């Protein structure tokens, strides 16, 4: 199930159903590639990606942030942003890779993260 956490003229952000903090930033228009975007959408999405990364770092203090843009299954431009932890189920593999362990991460509230994220995103509009 997808949960929308933010939306504006250029993009929307959905929560990925995962054991780690993970969001996807989608272009509002059905662009296939980043190079297909108009400059305003491209700038808005890349700015949002950096804001998500910074808020995740400040809020969760992960060991690493992973950012990915594939679109092989969903050919609608989107950016994955994930907070990664050495104790998460797949680290150091990607979240699409081989599970390494059962994870017992105790993470701060995702809802509180979303509040902070939306506040930061709203300040840039």
C-alpha cells in the first residue's frame, strides 16, 4: 500500500512500505527519464531529494543514505531515498539484494519524520 506524504506542482512523495525509512519522489507528469523533465521539475525533484536526505540524516542518524533512480518496473520518473543502517535486514546489500539478517531496528517515529520533512519542503516553495 502506498502512502502519500507530500505533494506540490512538480512532484509528490510516497512512503515505501519497508523496514527502513524509505521514500520515493515522483514527478507529477509521467516523464520517463530525468532528461525528459522541464528544468523546473528537474530542479524541484533534485532539491527535494537533497532535503529528504538531510532530514533523514538529522532525524535518523543512519550509517548511510542510499539514493536510486531505476524505473525498470515503473517507467515513471522517481527517486528512491533510503536511510540505511548496519543492522538493517539487507546492509551492506541494496534493499533489492539478498537479505543478510533479521533486523530488530528500533527507529524513531516515521510520522514525526514526515512532519519535519514536510515543514522543510514547504519552506522551499
